[in-house]
């Protein structure tokens, strides 16, 4: 379980060196009346997060569910900003987090009197993955909220032990999987058609973050058109294409100028009531309180009220429509549809049974590699469970072996294959325990809400839990918003593995040794 005691001790030690004591705890704040958040209208600025799902339940309880990116500094910074608004303006007082049990007490750290030093040190620890966005906010602000660990200790320990065992064994099996991958690359080079090779190469580039989603989507669209695949069964993907088409037509440099010109005319034609509405919308938009589509939609409505032809502002009108299209795209479904379309495109490109067999074996190997990397999505894990008999090193080697003589391949020895397969169970157990924890995390969140008499809470877990937890919340009648913190650089350095294995940075070792010498 996560502990903050050593961080707190270091801060207090540093403070004690200067003053000889830690500051007294602040007096408890008087509880203020709480208002309910509307999950359908609550706006989270796009520069902080993406809304993946909204649901209105019947229980009267609301959860803002953050699909976290563990130890990513940008994500944690955005989580802190999101939480700040929820506590300050929406009266949220409970943050339920995985990875801990019970109260996460930041009080000794937050009481450190020098705000600049406190912010600097807290930022350092957040960059190193030692504290989270909620903990950072609790340490650096006076906002009244509780961070509560919602783990079942037994289930978490079993899950953690499976994590450590998998991490400690995967290095010795990487070489074997790499050899199987090399053989498959040879098969693809000799068996795949040029078109199929290109599709497979682009798919790898996308999954390895070598090309952006928009480039991958445009490539799939072109291939789908060439193969006469209709996009009607991919509504969000189709909508994304329409958005891209609009982007190409809009001169974004002219949108602000046209908006300014329109606002000038509106202010001359409308009465005070409408002008007050315009000012209120403009202010709310600038403060990030309402989304862009709502503001521009209101502007269009005010233009109509003033009998102004909105269409004459060509770029502004297209931009307003563009925002409406963008709003209606469901991000999580868009990604799923993209994957389905990629499979469809590849399937239509097969010309022989050998191509199909090699591609299927390649997918099985990719699933096995991702299993040991502990990065399977719920859909990938389901694919693994459905094809468990195929997704082993021995089964993959057997498939490759059918072509070994023809292409001069040599599969890894049986002993190495057995080493891989003997460790699959531990990795599989990690995922099964992660799924089991879904219900426990919701149960403990619900219990803490009942204990605190809270009708709303923030819930923070890793992305693997999202689908299962959202389903449980829905079945229990919760209203919720699922959000993903914005990450502009997915390849940024991430200390997650070091944190999970409890490895200290050199600076932390120095601080801890300093603490010991002062005892």
C-alpha cells in the first residue's frame, strides 16, 4: 500500500532544521451547503481532459471517474486542476483512489509554511511519480477534501505480487518472443502481398506511436474506399472524417476576425437583456466554464435574434458546425471502430489462406507480448481468453514450424518455449485479479460515500478498470462522467515501473539517509 510517511518525514526534517517544529494543523473548516453537479452539462476544459462517457442514473449518487495515466506528470497536473474545480466550485469533498487503503494524510506536508518550497518539492515528487495529482493539490492548497484509499488489501496484494512476478520474469522470455517475431517478419515478407505488407506496416507504426491517429484514420479511409467498404457501420469514425473535411475548408485565422465583426453588429442591434446574455456567455467561455460549441451556438442564436445572416460569416459558420460535429464523436467508440475497420480492411486484403494464417499467428504473438508487458486493454484480454489455446509460445512456434523448411526458419528450442508458457499463468492471474478488484473498488467507494453521507465523489483508477467499473456504476444507478486527462506527449518518460518496484531516485536516497542520520 502507498505510504506518504517518508515524504512527510523528509519535509518536516527540512523544516525542523530551520525552525525546530512543524506548523500546527489548521482549524477545521465549517461545512458549506452542497449543490449537485449535472453530469450532462458539466464542462471540463478540453486542454485538461477528454470526456469519454456520460451517464445519468437513478440513485441520486454521482461519480466523476478519472481514467488515470499512472505517474505521467502531465496527466497528474491536469488531474489536480480538474479536481481543484470540482472541490472549489462543485463541492466535491471525497476522492477515492486505488493503490491505497484508508486515509491518505497529507496534513504534515501541507502545513509546511514556505509555499514556494512546498510547491517546488511537491512538483518534484509528482514528476517522479511519488505523489499523484490529488495528493499534489491537497499538499499545495487549503481546499477541504479527503483522499481515501479504496483497495481491499488482500486482493491488492495478490494483484501486486502477480505484477512483480511477471515483471521479474519477462526479461528472460523477451528473447524467445523476439525470435518468434523475427520468424513471423520473415513469413510476412515472403507470403504477404505488397498491399497487405503496407497495411501491416502502417498498423505497427500506429500502435508504436510512430504515426498520429489522424494519419492512421486517413490511411484507413483511403483503403476502405479502394476496397469499397462502407463506413456507415462506423458512425464515429465517419463523423471524424467529416470533421477532417471541415478543417480543410476553414481558414482558422479568419474565424476570430469574423466573430469580432459579428459581435460588434450584435451589440448595436440587440437590447440590454440579449447583450447581458452575450457578455455572460463570452465570460463563461473565456473562463473555461462552457465548451466552445455552446458559446458559438449561442452566438449563432443571438445573430438570428438580431436578424443577421450568420452564413455570411463563412469561416465562423463552418467553424460553428465543425464544433457541433466534433462534440458528437464518442472518443472511446471512435477508437474501437477504428480497430474494427482496420481488421475489416486487412480481412478484405487477404488473397490466400496462408496470409490469413500468418496474420492470425502474428496477432496471437502480439497479444502474448502485450500480456507480459502488462498493457493489455480489456478487449485484448478478452481476445486472449477467447483464444487461450492458440496464445502460447509453443502453439505459435508450431504454426511457424509449418513454413520452417520452405523459408529456412529455426524456431526457439522447446525449453525456451516452455519457459514462456510456464509464466503465462502468473500474467493471466494479474489480469484476472485486476478485473476482480473492479467490484471491490466500487464497493469501498460506495461504503465511504455512505459513511461520509456524500452523494458525489471523484474516483481515480487506471484505464484497465474503466470498462468494468463503469458497468458496475451503471448497474448500481450511479450518474457518472468518465474522463481521461489530456496527454500531449504519450512517449514522455514515465517512472511507473520504478515506483511499483519501490526503487528510489538518487535524490530520494540522499534525503532518506539524511533523515536517518538526524535521528
